[in-house]
């Protein structure tokens, strides 16, 4: 009754507005399509580990600039005002102002007729009045020889920058690997979901067949109950596969650094290619190209610079100085003077401080060298292990594909025998379970091919986007092959 009281034109307008609102909401909530390259780009822009490495590189660059700047003259400007009646300072200030007189020495109290005149203390010298001084100073200092300290600082800073750059490469390749794991994990979960769907289709067909045979009096009711139980189990597996897909999608959101509620539509599935070259040479390539190994090598070089800095305290430090001063009793720049000079400082004995600092720096470098040796040994084993697993996974794919074909044929034969009243339901369910397992094993083998190839490239140090290729869907591939078959170049 209430709607009848609203004019028809108004109702139409409200309905149109509601439709536009719904359509706008759907458009804003439309899932964003990301292929693997775009997904990696998103992860690289938002990954906090990469941001941390970028900060380390900025610190290293600042360290280089600081070490370079330490070799340049240091120029300081200062200004100050002083008022004092201290005898020594007051007389020194008057000299700096070039205003000292004979009266400042007590000339007015000098009496040549007094035989003890030289023992008389002049009041004007010992008890001067208050003196004001406005001092302005410009001073430049230049290190001439530091015993290798500045060169050590520069070596340390440059090596840390190269280590940070290698760490940046390592972080980027690690992000690509994690993105591949998450991206491929979604497709793997969807493949398991497809296996569960096929299993459910087979279970439903099985229930239909058994029910028909039961109504005909060919089988007993326990077969029908077993078939129905099998169908419910498969439904549960389908729910678990759906949960697996949701978890994999959540993991991808985390890797990309995007909100979990943001819809994402994945682009085509990707395949990682095997590295080029001789597998026997890959270990050597990994030692040269792996960014983690490179980072450790640069850290060792930086530790060598730290040793040079510590050793520099054993040698003399030589520097030059130039100074310009003005001293004025009033606010001004009168009584100008300059000072130039050089200074040598050499610590002859410091209680073993320098020696222990050198020993500590040497021990730190030895620790890094031992860590590098351990990492190299593990890297060599990782390259060999990933290569063997990648080859084994590729061989397993061929074996699993054959197993799926054979299991499909076996399930077909057993189901036909059961429909003809020859076989048993146990045989049918066993054959179907074997087929489900073969399909699941094939999915796992395909996933392992990708992951092990990626792990191999990660160990070698060349896991880049160029190492991945999109996989065309089966339907698109079949269409492309059909077009190619009828094209003029393929009569």
C-alpha cells in the first residue's frame, strides 16, 4: 500500500538510481587482473625487505660521501665576545688588539732613583681593568697524512655499498621466488579443486549406477550405502580443495602486500625454464653470480678497510692549519692577524688499545671468511640438489601422465565390469581412488618442476622475469594449433 502512494515516475527514478549504484559498486569491486610480471612488480614496490635494503644502500652512499669529504679541508667560522680582568688574559687581549702600551707594563710606577725599583710590582700589570674583546675567526684544517685511516674509511664505505647492492639483487630474486611460489600455489590449488570436481562427478555417477543396479536387484543395499558414503567423502575433499585455493590466494595477497579483501584475477600460468649451459659449470657460475656470495665477499673487503682504519693509529698523524683572526674592543673586525702551521701527532704508547683494535678487526674478517666458505659449500650442494630434483620432477611428470592415462582406463574397465555385474564395488572405488591419487601426484610433480627450477636459478643467481614463460590455456592452444593447421603455410 505504501508503494502505491509513490508516483510511478518517482518509483522509476528510484529504481534507475539503485541500478546505477549497484553497477557502480560492481565496477569498483571488479577484480584486478595481474599476470606474473605485474604481480612481481607490485611485490617489488611494496615489499618491506626491499625497502630495508634500499635504506642500507642510502647509508653506504652517505658513508662514501663522508669518507670523501674527510679528505677535503675543514673550514670553520666562529665569533665570540669576552670581558675579563684576568691579568694574563687581559694583557694578551690587549696585545691581540694591538693596543698594549708602556703603562700596561707599569711604566708610570718606574722610579730610577729607587735602588729596589726592579722589585716593585706594577699595579697596572697585575691588577688591570676589565677588557672587552670581540673575536672573529676563520680556520681551515687539512689532513696531510693519516696513516691510511681515510683510505680505510673509503674502502669500507665503498665495499658496504657494493654489499648492499648485491643484497638488493638477492632480495629482488628472493621476492620473485616467493611470488612464484604464491602465484603457482593458487594454480596448484585450483588443479586440486579440478581433481576433486572430477572425483565428485565420478562418485555421483557411481551412486546413480549402483542405485539403478540396486533397484534391479543386482546388488545389495550395502553397495548403495558405500557409494553414497564415498560421494560425501568426495564432497568433503572438494570443500578442502576450495579452502586450499582460498589459503593460496591469501598467501599471494601477503606476498604482494595488498589487502586480503582486494579481488585479484590471475593472468596465465607461468613455467620456469631451465638455465642454459653445462650443468657441471653451474656450481662455478653460482660462486661468481650468486648475490648473497657477492655480498659476503664485499663485506670481507669492508672488514679489510676496518683493519686499515685500526692500524692507522700506529702511525703519525700530520695536518696543516691556517687561521685568520680579528680582535676588536668594540663590535668590529679590526686588529687582523693570521696563523699558519703544521702539526704531527704520534701515539707512542696507548696500553695496547691499538693492537687489540687491530686484532678485533682481523678476527671479524676471519669470521666473515669462515661464513663465506660455509655459504659456498652449502650453495654448491644446493645447486646440485636443485638440479637433481628438477630433473627428477620432470621425469615424474612423464611417469604421472602415463599413470593417469592407465588409471583412467583401469577405472573405466572396472566400472564397466561392475555395471555388467561381474566386478565388485570395492574394485570400482579402489580404481577411482587410484585415479584420484594419480591425478594429484601429477599436479604435485608439475609444481615441483617449477619450484625446483626456480630454486636452481635462485642458487645460480639468475632468477629473473626472463626465466619465466606464460603457459597458454589448453583451449587457446588447441585453437591456435587448429588455425595453424589450416593456414596457407600448412596445406
